[in-house]
């Protein structure tokens, strides 16, 4: 019998790394209101990660806690996709990436919530959250893509940078409770109309899109991110406050 | 119009009204900046209903609100000060009346 642990761990790691990247925007967003919105979205992602880590920890039955999973694993043990670990210090990149990720998360969580399984409860709650993230991202992609020449150009550049990372989310995984390959049409059905309305052209995919995150092969960006995120927990093992 | 302290200051200001429960009126809770109505509604959701404060939201462009000004306070409000017959305080409630 296949175990859902690797798949759920990947889903959780996507959410945790996304939460950490969104945290960077706090105090840096274009307006105070967007600051709050991005913080809310980051906290939603953090909550999803916690819920999934708790499920994974119980399924593993190895005595690891959600904190152990978040703070005491090295980069090679993380299973997030490369899309989410790269820096996103440009607002257009932030919202384009959110569009791609949320379109995928909506489909994954909806599928998990529709069937019996250990992650059903977490997924049922998460699907409403990521539906809002998708809407938020779509609103911004529409306004920036179909905005001024400058905002269009920056959004086009952001799409060019993020788009090659979409295939990794949709790689087949026959052992997963939800095979991501089966979500391809649904995810594209959410993303493509937004891009079209935003007057953005879908960039061509490279012959060999970047991949490897699900197998633990990451960029140095994840090492930097984890070093910062984990430093307090590692310097003071077991500390509480 | 905006002149807020929250950054760019180019987005217009919106007044936000939240209805806490079904059957209650929308109550003014504050204001925020947003580039247009759709995003104003979403910003209001994020800023003012994070802790389950509401079930319905209104946003109104602040520029569309017509407000009384302090210099008309005398003519607007003071005449009501000595007209206590407008308050239902001159009626004595007979003993035994319930549900009043």
C-alpha cells in the first residue's frame, strides 16, 4: 500500500516556504493594505503547513513533531517545488507566483477534501483559504498586466521567470493520493483566462523545465531561507516561550 | 484626496462598513486605501474582518460622503438640546405594564 506521506510533506513544505517568502513582504508591500493582505495569506499558508505536518507526523509514527519537521530538517530533506523557494522581491513576481501556486493548491486541496484520507480535514479548511489567495493574485495580475506599459512589462518579465516552474507542480506521481498530472487541465483552466484577460502572452516552456524539488534537489535559495527560518530553533533546541 | 500616511498616497480613500450579524445594520469601522472598488472590498476583508467581525461589507468612496462641517454645528445640532419633549421621557409607565 502506498503511503501519502511524501506527497503530503511536499504539500506542507510548499506552504511553509511560501509563508516564509511572503513574510519578507511585511513592511515592504506597496501599501499598508497590501501588507496586511500578504501577511494574512502567509499566515494561511503557515496554518496549512502546520496542519499537514501534524498529519505527517502522526502517519510517520516516528515521534517527530510538526516543529521537528519545520525546524530540524536540512534542505535536502525538504520536498517543496522550486517555484516557491526562489526569492520574490518584486511585486509582480509575488502575485504571478501566487497565481500559479494557488491555482494548483485549490485543485489539490479540493481533491483531498473530496475523499477519505488523513488530510481531509486540513484540506477542507485550506481550500477556502487558497481560493481567496487565487482571487487576490488574479486581481493583481489583471491590474498589472493590463495596466501601464511599465506594469505590463514587469508582469510579463515575472511570468517569464515563473512559468517554467509550473510543470514541476504537475509532474505525475502515481503513489500520491491525488496524482498532480491529473490536475493539469483544471489548473490551466484557472490560470490561462486570467493571463489572457491581463493581456499577457503565455511564454514557451523550456525543453527541460527545472525540477527536482520533490526529490530534495534544491537551489541555494532554500538553504539561505532555512538558515534564517531555523536559526533560533536550532540555536536553542526545545526552547519555548 | 488620499494623503494618508500609509505610503504612496496615490490610491483613493474608502470608508468601510461591516455588518456583524444577520439582521444588524452595517456600522462604519474605518477607512483604507485601494486603487478601485473591487480591491477596496478585498482590502476591507483583510484589514477589518480578520477576526470574524462580519458577514457583510460595504465600501464607499470617501469622496462621495457628504459630511456636516464643524462650523455648522450650532445651527445643525444645538436647537435639539432643549427640546426634551422629543424624548419619550414625559410618560410615566403604569405599574404592571410588561414588554415595554
